[in-house]
């Protein structure tokens, strides 16, 4: 750790005065001085790698709720992974992984993977485009933003970009996306923080030679080739990227025929090569599995199984390689997909667009080997419209990574995320830049923090919830994930309270109540019968 | 050496040198014969991208209903003079106060007939530059603006060199008037143009102190050129200068003024290139008539063995480089330049004759001549604003002018300041072998170009409104079909074919956000169409179109027309 990093990270928690170069360290707690000393940007060498699973990943066949297996078998008998094939996870018998994911299984069991259950947002969109836009912009469901959440983050850290960049302090691209266009997630307040004159995509193209050939024997080919030559020269970042990439040798072997692994290999190379770039985005498509997501004769095989295999193998190879290259402690990654898929499978051996789904957060410094949240409760009878309930807002995951891993100040966090989201911890407290005592949500597993009576009910029910004090929220959702109402949303003293829920006018069916309090959340399934 | 001669000396080393040696790039054997093939969008786009700034989709549709010959005839028809620039500066801050036109010219009224005023001059210059941009943006279906720029590059003067906007405006009016007219009459007019007389010292060329500047450029840059067959001599330069002695400027009327006392009345003898012509010295007011004799002689100058006067070849080559490609090999010289020169000569130097012949030729529509011009800054900037139908229409005319000025400033940043070419030879990109128009694109200008266009796809650039990508998509054949969307967009924006693999890449990555099923785009477009006031549904398609267009205009292919 560089000295400046040390000062930056250590200063807020040092209570007693101490001397450092003659200055009282406590004085560094006053932020203007500290900011001046460490420049305006949060000085961290931490890197975030986002892995986008395009198409909507079937979370129920990826992180399998074994304690719901019977009801799940009713709902998706033609695709469900046989329970004896599900990969087990240390410390739990209730949850397991898709049989293809041996890589992630071993990482989880070694404490390098954290699973976040039921990630979505209120009133989710079932459209690929709209849902992708929501995930990349981190907007509300009914809000349209022109900036991306990573772009807003980078815009806060590097407010004048691209003017004055690259420079001595930040000689490298702010964000790099491998293998595709620059995601709207990188769109900053004025320009894309991932692009400017340097298109990371063209780097990928140069590396991989994906470009139509210019026929030099023709006048058009001669001129095209000329412009391309200049374009390469003007890639302000090209030489630093190339130098970084070329300086790295001795990478481990990555799985063959795995597009995601190809991309992550470049990311590892660039991190090791010394780029100060903080955010990388890689992506893999094919998750839109409306039909034939499994092999008809062996449900552990097929299209989705191949995707699970590629994802798991790629992350494992990448993590091992980062470790091997000596940069493992600097990297945290996460997966995301625009939505999960429906609980009930369809007749063609696939699943339709759904809402909440689990995601993985991985890396040496992740508070891993644990699951945040609970298995979704699957009803005995599941209709085609029923969805996995939301437990965590995806923006809580972003927000937590920004504050705990990228050391974004609380005041900036609100600017970037546009409101205050639940802190999920996620990072080991020893590595976190927010040294808070993290209460683990799963420590509360088995304790009912929220219940209702009667249940099922006809027109109203009383919801009982327990809070540890502080901000407490109770929301009611339907099975499409639409937020019906926010029953409770204020500060409480620690204790147990009740709230009355009037369901007059609501259609019969399954609903759920979600409690959020500090690091804790719990979901209670409820039914209206008439 | 004064500044002008210094510039001229510099330019002399880099002036056009006629026929370029064959390089490794294959040229073509196609001829000047009228094109008789398919008259489709590809051909119309070729015509419009070269004859106007950018090919507007509406213009392409319009010309589809006509024959090739009708299209060219319509494009090459001379237009009436446009309304002049106006007072857009009334009330702007000047020395801390709101500026009031010193001649009482109201806002919106033209200043072009006003006397010189030191305070107003800068404002009026900017008004004129903005006005010129507006004419380019609103050029309509005419080759006029491209020819005005051609002649500005040919008969170059610099606004910077003499800050009196009356001169600058008259010069522009002259090149506009003759842009599609009689080249010989044009040469006479430009020889007497007050701005040109200032710029090349014609107004100080006297019997006792001849100044050869204009006499030289008249032959070297304006009429005969520097080709191997342009064999005028140093003595011809001196003799021409003597013919032109005595011409002066009336600074009140801003017209030429002949002072016979300053005219050299001796006979002027020229070289064999001009058939040993002797221009008889004239006395008194008749001295100015020697100019007519001089022009007659210049337009007859030719080398032994050449069929036609050199001027016919010289201007034809320059037109060819402007409209087709910079590389003129021996085949092109025979097949294209020679017949153009013949047409020019036979039509008594009517410039539209060789121009029409070229634009109608099978050579012009030869696929090997597609996509081989690197866009000039003007082509790049004006072309993009026209192709994306940028509308600059504000209630306050001053805002329009300011917006046009923003466009002007962009072209300056891209290294083409209209009104101020680098020197008398024009912009090097039009004559400097071996790079020619490749000079426009370098490590400084290419990122600037891309950044501006990148911004305009999503945001306003200063006063320039962002591209309306929805309107762009609406004009395409089938916006609901992502395949048609990609191929139409590529067809209208690029001149170089994109492989199916990359078309699929663009479709999948941008329109389908990584999905493989086309229906997702179709659904999104149709949903947007159900209720166009729904912002969220609109942004779903809009943001995807923007990303696709950003990608396409960021390709090297977009730099080429």
C-alpha cells in the first residue's frame, strides 16, 4: 500500500492523536486538508470488474434453493436440475450451485465468493432494453436517465474529463470495456467516461483483428487504411494499454472456447500491467433462454449449462490468474443480468422473462463463503406470472461496492446513486474503506424478523416486524415485483412493532412483505384469498 | 520580401505539378462515355456526396424519380444570388456597452452597402462568415456551394490579410456570380476584383515599380498551372505584370480604378508558349483594354504537340481532383481529362460543360471511384449537419448567426477556415502531392472530429442542436426491422461496404443490446410508435439508435466520402 493510500484509509479511524511526519494524524480527519494531501480523487488501487450476462439469467437454475425443491419441481419439472447433481456449498444444505459451476463452488468454499439473493428493484421491467437501461443507469423503474452509474462515479472522481486527460496522475483510461461497445453504464454527465478518443473496443479489435480489411489495391482501401493508421496513432491511450498488456507474461491458462475467459484474460493482463483504470466491464450473451435451456434427456446439460460453465470457469481462471500475477487483493468482481427468469418453466423447456435473481460478488477481499439474503420461498402452486421476490435492490450492491471498495465518500455516494441505498457490507472489514462493524444478515437466518397474521387473509392482515433501531422500511410487492405500497419508512427505536395492511381492492394471489433495516432484510410471503 | 511574396515563395515549392506518377493503387480504365448503368441509390449518393456537402436522404429520394442526366443538369443549374448577410450584431457587447450600428442599419437589415467602419468591421466579418455557413447548410439541390468553395480555393484570398469587409464581401460575390459561368469572364472579373488587387499587390503595380505578384499567379495558379506542359517563362511573368500596370482601387466605391499615368504603354512580347504574342501598348484610358488581350492570350497558351490550350487541361484536372480523386494517371489523363478539356474549350470556357461531362460519365460512377475522398472539414461538418437534418431556426436571427458561427469555428478547429485559406495556392489538401486530401486527417484533427460528432449524437454542441436520431430513423425504409435499420444507416452514412459479420455485430451490440432475436428491437420500436409521447419508451429506442450511430460515425469509414 502506498503511503498516501495508507493515510487516506487510516485517517478516519484513528481516534488518538499520533505523529506522522510531524503532523497530528487526527488533524487529517478534517477532510479539506486530507483531500488536499491526497488529491481530489479517492486514492485507491482497487479495481471493479463487472460481468454482464445479457439476456436475463435463470437464477433459479444457477443458485438452487434446495429447501424449496419440492415446490420448485412442481413449477419447473422439465428443466430443474436433479437435486443430487446440485453442487453443495460449505456451511449450508439449503442452497447449492448449478452442476457446471465447480469453479465457483471451490471459490465459494474458499471464501472468495459471496452470493446476494433476490436482486432486483421495485416494479421491474420485463423488457430487455428497458431493464438493461435501468441496470446500467441505476435509475428507478419509472425514471429515464441519460447517465450511467459508473459514468457518474467516474465523473465525480474526474470531473473535468476528457479535458486534461490523460495526465501524470491518471495516465490511463478511466474505464475499459472489453469486447463490445462502450456501455451506457459509463456515460458520464457530459461524455462517456469509457471512450473519449480511446475506444477500448478498438483495442480489443486490434488485439483480435476484428475489422473489415481495407483493400490496398483500391483507392478507397488506400484512403481507409490511411485514416485507420492515424486513428491508431491518435488513440491517446493505445500505447499505454499496449505497453501494459505487453509487459505481462506468465499468465495462467484460461479455458479455451470461452469468450468471457478471453475478455477476462485481457482484464487481468491490464491490471497486472499497471493501468490505474478502476472499472472494467466484460459481457457474455445468450441468457435469453425462452426454449430448450436444458438438454431434454439430461437437465444438467444444454444451453444454460454451457453458459454456467463458461461463467464459472472464466471467473475461476481469472481469479486464479490475478492471484498468480500478484494482483488478487486489488480486484473485486460482480455479475449482473438485466433480470432473472420466471419461476414456472414453459412447455418448450425454457423460461420467460422474470425479475429478481441472485448475483455473485467475488475476489480475495470479498466477505465470501456466505450468502446475503434467503432462498426465495416457492409457493406450492405457482402461476405463470409469479416471480422471485426482490430482497435487495441492485443499487444497494453498486452503492456498497462504491463505498466499501472504491472508497467513495458518503456525500458523493448520494450524488452518484441519486438516493440512499442499503449498505450490504460485501467486503471484508479489514479491506473495506468504510470500517464499519458489519452485521451479517445471515446471522439472522432462522429468526423471523417479519411475519403477518392472519395468513392467508381476505381483506387485511397485521404485519409484525422487529427492528434493531434506526431506519426501517416495510414494502409490499406483488408477484410481478410491483411495489404496492411502502407501509413503513422511518426511524425506530429497537423493538418489535406492528403495521396494518389493508388489501382492499387487490386481486387474490401471492404477495410479499419486505423488511429492510440496516444490513438486514427479510421477505415474508402472504396470500390473499377470497 | 514582403509577407505576401514570402507566402507565395513557400507555395511555389508546393504547387500542383500536373500529372502524378502512377502509384501502386489500381486506377480504372472507365471512360468519359455517359453512364448508362443502373440509376440507384448508390449512384445518387455518389453524385450527392461529391457535388453537394453530404447526401441528404430527402435529396436522394427526390433524385430517384429522375434520370442521371436530369439529376446532373438540375444540380449544375446556376442559382440567383442569395440575400446578403445582415446586422446580427446589434446590441452585442462592445467595449462594455451594447453595440449600435454606426450607420443606423437595423438588426436584420444588410450592412453590405455600408461604408467601412473600424468598430463594426469585426462584427460584419463574423456576420459574413456565419452567412456563408448558412448558405452551405441550406444549399439545396445544387452544386453551387461546392463550386464556390472550389473557386475560393482556386482564386484564394484571405480575409485576415485585409480587414475591410466590403472587399471580402465583393470578392465572395464575384466568385459566387461566376461559380457556374464563363471561366474567361471570371478571370477578367477576378483580375479586377478589389480584394484580389489588394491580396496580390495588383493595386501597387505601376510602370515605374512593377509588381509581378499577380502577373505570376495569374499564369501559375489561376489559368495555366504548373504542369509539365505549362511552359510560360519568367519573361512572360514580367510582361504580364507590365500589361496590368496602372490598375488601382477606388477605396470609396471599392471598385477597380485605372490610372493611365501608371500604365506601361510599351509593347509586351511573350514567349513561344503564347505563340510569341505581342500585346500592343495602349495609351490613356484604353490601357486597361490590354487586359482583354492578355486574357485572350493566356487562354490560348499551349505547348507543342498539345491539342488544346493548357488552361483547358489545368482546370479540368483541378475539377477532377475536386470531384473524383487526386490520383491522375496516364489513363485518366487520356480517358477523362482530355475530353473534359475539349468540352471546356468547345463551350467557350463555360465551366458547366466539363463539369457536366464528368458528373455524367461512366468513370464518375465507376465503383473504383467510390469512397476514395477523405472528407474535408467543410464536407465533414456541413455534410453531417445536413445528413442528420440539423435545423437552425430561431426566432432571434442573432441566435441563428451565432449558431452558424459555431459551425464555422468547428471547421476552423478542423483546419479549414473558410475565407482564410493558408496562402494563395489554397489548402494543401487540394494540391500537395503525394498526400492530397489525406492531409486533412492527422493526430490532431481526427480526435477533434470524432469528439464533436460524438457529442452531437447525444447532446447540443454549443448552440448546434443535437442530432434528431428518431427523425433520422423515421426516414429509413423500415425502422422496425433492425437489419434494415443497420443497412440503411450504413448505406446513407458510409461509402465503404461493411461486411455481414460487422453488420450483425452492429445490430446485435447496439440495436439488440446483445440479444440475438430481432423481435426485441421490433417490439421496442413498435411500442415507441404506439405513443410517441412516452418518454421511457422513446428513450429505449433513442439511446440504442444513438449508440449505433456513434459507433458508425466513429469508424474510419465515416471520414471518407
